C-alpha cells in the first residue's frame, strides 16, 4: 500500500514541486494550504492532489486536519514541514506582531504538525519528518531576525528530535534552500536580482523548486533510514555549512 505524505504549504512554490514529486514517486499526497483557495483549487485540478486548508500556526487545526487526511488517505508516514511566511523589517522597526507571526508559523508550526503524527510513527516503527529551513537560518540575514531565528530553530528542533526518533525508525532531517526561482523570488526587482543576489551564488543562477523536491524525495525514501539529524544545504554554494 502506498505511503501517505503531507506537505504543508504544498500547493504553491517549493511546496507544490515537492507534492508533485512525491505523487510521481507513488506516494499518496495531501497538500496543506492556509489561505489561497483559488491557487489550491487550480493545483488540485491540474495535478489531482488533494488540498486541505488549515493554519499550521494553530495546533488544534493541525490535529484536526491530520485526522481528516488520515481518514481520507491513511496514516501519515511522511511529513514535509514546508509552510512559511516572511514579515521582514530591520530589527529597530520590527513589531511584536511581526515577530510573533513568523515564529508561530515557521517554528511553532513545525511542532504543531509534527507532534500529532509522532505517536503513530512510533507505533508503526516508521516515519520521515523533513523540514524546509533556509540559508538564512544558517547564516542570518539583516531585516529577517524573526525569520532567521525561526529557521535556525527548525534546525535545532530537527537535531534533537532525530535522537528521539532513531530507534523507532523515524528519521528527522532538514533541507535548507538558498534563493530558489519561485514566484515570490522572481517578483524581486530584476536589477536587484541580477546585480545583488545572483552574483553571490557561485553557480551563477537561482535554484529550481524541483531541485529542492529531489532532496526531499531522497530523504523520504525507505532507503534513507541511516540519514537523520542532517541538513542538506541546497544553495548553489552561496553558503557552505
């Protein structure tokens, strides 16, 4: 029977590429989304992948959403924590609300999604938790104290939880992308992109969402059981951890 995967933020950008790659590899896939109903409907129409709406910042909503996915598709074997937001501001201008929104989604959201699936994975002696962090969680970024803190926290969470899951057959890993050619990144002013961002990337280009999806696909496989607590850094050489 095919394994079941949930991808948060799974109907757009990197998340959509991950959902599609998992589907093509034979997994049952549920793509979570938070707010863009039109994009989610189009994604389902185009791919046949079911979409489910809830906010990862809400623990009870996550637990209820996961129960619905399991009723529809079976027990969750693979969780990809991809959902994330930005609320950028230089720190002296950052508001408590901007801090809280990013931490609640990008860090607490990883707990909120992982905690409800953990016991079932332990009972079944198999699980794959894969969290999408960021180059800016590794090196930091001005104007993103909130985002960098959350994404660095995701890496710490992963290292700790990997030690708890190892004997239960659960691996817990991170993929840390650099600048990827999503709709959001390509919306950056072309001059800024070409003169300030791409020159910092040794391979001389943006990454593609499908390249991150292939990292996830590798970590999700049954054969990846000896890899846990690791961070795959996929940034074109921009930052070497």
